[in-house]
C-alpha cells in the first residue's frame, strides 16, 4: 500500500471514529465525572406520548449505488390509539432492558456494557400524532440533535390485484409516488390499521412491506406482536428546530463531504497549530428515502 492510500485510509478511519463516537454521546447523556463509572448514568427526562397496543419490527435494507454497498437496519413501529413512534430497534431494546432490569437506575459502567452488548444505535425517530394530523421527526448530525414538524403525508395510492404473503399475513399491493421515488406497498387487511414504517400510511391495513421501484430501500416486517408499553421521546435541552427540506439538505452535505461539515464545528478535531485534522472530500454510506432535496 503506497503512502497516499495509507493516508486516505487513516483519514477515513478518523472520520468514522468521530461519527460513531459523537453519535453515541448524543444518544444518551452520561455522568460528566470521568472516574465515576459506578455513578448513575444521567439518561434525561422522557415525554410519554401514548401507550402501544401493537408493535411491528421491520428489517430495513438500504443499498447505496454510489458505494455499491448494502446495509441492514432493524427498526420498530410502536402503535397506540392516538399516536405511533418509529425508530431504531437497538435503542428500543436498550431502553426496554433498562426499564425492566434497572428500575432504580443504571450506572455509567453498566450502561456502557449494555451498549456494547446491544450494538450500535442511531438517533432517528418519527412520532405520528393522529389527532393533530402531524408528525415530528428527530435525528442527529455529528453529535447535534435536530427536530422538525410537518403534516402527516398523504399518498395517492393506486390499488392492484397483486397479493403476497408477508410475515404470515396475506397482503394486497398498492403503488404511489412519494418525494422522488415510486413505492410498492403490501398491506394486510386483517390488521386494519392505517400505518406503516417511517412516514408511510394511508392504506386500509398495516403496511408490512414497502420498497421503492429501484429496490434501494426495502422495509419488511419480521414480527407483529401485541404490546402494552408507554412510548414517546427524550426531552433534550439542546434540540435544534428546523424544517424537513433544510434538514435533508444538511444531512446530504454531511454525508457527501463529512470533513468539510465537521471542520465547521467546534467539536471537530484539530492539529496542534489549530488547523483541521481531517481534510479532503470523502463521501460516506448514504441513500435518502426522500430524494426531493
């Protein structure tokens, strides 16, 4: 390996390290006492939105044609009477374990061990409020948490005669255009719930599978189960309000050129002389669900 390629690999590894490190910090606020691993972790306050009566676990397969790489994320939809929440399944698992096994609190050391056991988690969640007809989306970019509100999307579904079995349920197929992609959805009429993964819905049954026509995003239900759990979102003091298009454009810029984005942040690593440690344009894995930037 020549010196240039070796340097490129070091730069990429540094970028990935700081992305993972800062996203982990943003997921939970721990004790600021470095030597206080036995102290209780500060997990912050939680705003309950509703109680779920059903949960659906999805496998989300994402293909990035630029990197020619596929990644799979596990995600969960928690469905209540007034609202629903869609987010990262590892976050859900972690919070469930803490609630069940650490009723009086979890220490910093225990929290870190639990995080390693469960694996990487992402701060991304979508709360749909049925009564208000609105949704709120939370997501982080380089250690900072953003939130935006929008009306619940409407879909001009075109119904077909095609059927398929998904997660043990007979499903019908419908198609629609949504924010730059053509989507094919399979919904279960025996689960008469107007909902689905992420922002999708508007069908006479729960969407158990949905994919875009290029098969770059495939959401497929792995398990549908009854539930009786409160759900909501963490109250964050450093929450940056924005709007959907501004956030999506900023996320695109971050993923397309992390070094440029990071070097504009006070959190970015620097050399002893104060100059940026990370330079050069490097694109990371990225393929947005919404393409209407």
